[in-house]
C-alpha cells in the first residue's frame, strides 16, 4: 500500500515538473511577427470604389503594371481625397490633375510605374521629394514602406500632412523644405523617389541613397526622361526608362543647374 502511494506521488511530481518545463519553453518562444495594421479610414475613403477598381484594371494592370503589392495599394488609396474638391470629378481619369500652386497629382499610371520600378519588398525606408497632395506617399506606405517626404511649398506640405493623418497614415513623416538637400539626418535611404524634375540629379540625394538602393527621378527641362539609378559597390548605374513630363524642381535645383 505504501509503495502504491509513493508511486502515485512520484508520478504527480514528474508530471508537475514536465508541465512547468513545457510552460517555460512555450513562453520563451520568439513571438511570430504580425503584419502591420492597415490604417483605419473614414467612410468617405470607400466612396468611388468602383471607379478606383476600374482605374487599376484599365490604366495599370491593363498596361504593364503587374506588381501585386502596387496594384493592391492603388486599389486601397482613395485618390479623389488627395485632390481639391473642384477637380475631384477627374480624380480617376488617365491624366494628371491640378492640386493648386501650379502643381499636379501625377497620372495614375506614372504613380504605379514609378512605385513598381523601385521593386519594394516592404519595410524599406524611402525618401520622397515632392509631397504634393500626399498621394504617392500614401501608395508607398500601403506597399509597406517607411516614408519620409519633403515638399517645398508650405501650404501643400501642411495640407498633405493633415490629410495623411486624417486618412490613417500617421507614420508618414512630412517636412516642408527644399528637396534638393534631401533629409541628411535620416539618411541613408533604401530608395529615393522624386516627383519634380531637376536639370540634373542632385548630388545630396545620391549621397543619401544607401548602397544597393535605387532612385527614380525625372530629369530634364524641355524634354525629360525618367531615370532609374542604382547605387552599387562598383558605382552608379543609370538607365532612362520612360519619356515623361513633370513640373520642374524648384529651390536650389534651379540655382545649381548649369548655365544654358
């Protein structure tokens, strides 16, 4: 009888120790990283969804924009909310739209093309020059990038910052300043995207691009080419990939341009 009781006690001790060790092991496992939460949006962000879907299918997927992340991002971002009310009827047309102060929001295809060209995987730190209304920055954020964006026109910068926050993109950092100088205290950047055309590529932006990173930038005055630049251990690789027409880069870019 005593032996039976002892056996029962030892079994209880054994299983208690086993359970304690199992709990310790399971609690010490590395947590599985969760996907970043998508921003909560006001109800107005879901307006005109059918137009947005049609835009993506016809103007992007119907051409050569095939990156799934880019297509999904542009399905989600409510383009019409990045455009002044008087021009919103044209929000999903296949062309740029004025946003005030002599600036435009780029044609949807160009936004998709430039975003796809950077070949983003998610998690990259990106510098954008030319915030405008904030639309391109929102698309980049939807792809999973950490976005730092600079706008030289103060009212546009202020409005874009408020708009992005109201739509749930609070993580996007907006600065009012001369984009020619970049954002040195946040460098290096995995990618740089420029939405205004200098006459030549600003050296500070090249310096702030991480090795292995890519920059996409329109370059030129009367005729412009979209240049894809890659920074490699062997040096810079540049390739003209598309003729374009962007607003000129202002500020120091105009002073630094070579005399004509």
